[in-house]
């Protein structure tokens, strides 16, 4: 998967290839280039609005002009981080969906589990979604289009479940948005070392989500590997 970097100057745009994802439930440590790692740390500590380019450069150990060589401006760094996170969750969600081999209940449960796992394992980048209010119109539109892809995936599953009599949903588009909002909100409160593991949280949210769509039957529980 190639992480596109929106907002970077075309002359100095950096194409970064992330390691392919073979198992959507397995999360390797997040690897970022130094400039984005420094930006992420600063945004997490001070928020986007409270972070200066000079602060990011100091964290990275480079000059401000050197930072601008890789990224056009501060917003370009935020967009790169947002898009990287969305690219990853989309890739994982598609793998989770495909693993169910068309079985609607499993498709739904897998995608719910996948998104919640992403919100816990990638809480640093997933939590930046709240900063999208600072994006200019063009960047916001491009990022919104990526978010819409995930919504369309979930909506398709919901509509198929309703057609098959598996779900009781009054308005599938609103239900899809409500579910995604619930899953994504995990990134706002999750902290490492809490009483529940990421997998336990994901399992709880799968159960909540199945009840929310009025699932008449439930997919068989999946045995989790020890550890």
C-alpha cells in the first residue's frame, strides 16, 4: 500500500511504501518518517492549532527550511498523517470483509471488529480525525472522499443484511454513519494499559453493533489466540 501525501509540493513529494498487511487483526508498531513522527508527537501534545512548524523541526532535529523540503506546510503534514491512517483502516476493512466470503453477519462483525481494533492500536493517528476542521476546502474534500469509501463498504453490508432479513434497520445510511461514529469515538478515550485489551473492546463493540442493527442471529464466536 502506498501512502499518498496530499498537500505536498510536487517537486519534493515523497512516496512512502508501507509494509503490506497480511492479517487485518495483527498490528505491527507504527513506522513513520521522522518528519511525520515529529508532527504527530507535536499535534498530540499541543493540538494542530497549537503546534508551530518550528516546534516540529525542533523535535525532528532539522531546520525549518529542511522540513519544508519534504512538506509544503504544516497542513500538508496533518493531511499526510490523516490519509495514512485512513488508507490503513480501509485496507484492513476490505480484508476483513473479504475474509467472511460473502456471509453477511460475519462481514458486518469483521468490519466492526476491524475498525475498533484500528482505533485502539492506531489511537495516535486515528485521534487526529478531530483536527480535520483545520483542513482547507480541497484537502477536506479529498479526505472526506476516503472516509466515504469506508461508509459505502459498511452501507453495502447493511443493505444486504436487510434484504436477507438478517437486520432490522429503518434507514441504512443513517445507521452506517451512527455505527462509524460510535466505533471511531473509541480513539477519543482509549488509553494503553486500561482494564480491557483492544481485542476485548472490539468484541464488546461487535456485540453492541449487532444489537444496534437488530441482528436476528449472531455469527459464531471466534476463538482468539492466547496473548
